[in-house]
C-alpha cells in the first residue's frame, strides 16, 4: 500500500469515484494487524484507490476529520467522506465496507 500525503489523498478523492485512506501510527500493534488486512484488501479490490498515512505527521487531518483513534479508515465516494471505520474486524468486513454503495 502506497504512503500518501494529505495532498495526494485529496487529489485521489477528486479524481477517483471511491478511495480508502488508511491512517495508522507505527507503534500501534492493532494498526499492524489492520495493515495486513488492508494489504490483502488492496490486492483483491484493484479498482478502488487505496493509500495509507502515519497520522503522527497529519495532525491537521486528524483535527479536520475528528479522528478519534487509530487504526482508522476513511472511505470516500464521489468526493465525499462516506464512512470512518475504527473496528476493522476482518478482511470480508473491509470488502463489504469498501465495496458498499453509499
């Protein structure tokens, strides 16, 4: 999964029908498990643009989108934030959430 800056994510949101932006911190053990699930999800769902970012370097994004904890997945569709996920649960759960029509 490619590391994105906020600007790269915003460009993807503008240019893609749907995006999934995974936010984490390096010292978070749950984030490491979630990253493995996101890697599998990204390989299986190629038509959705997915990226990740270390939230430690995105303080303003955390504030703007009221990120309460990590891991966090921001899903956008047609330029709008449609879902914020904190409980990743499983790969099938992520498939369902990312592929959902909002």
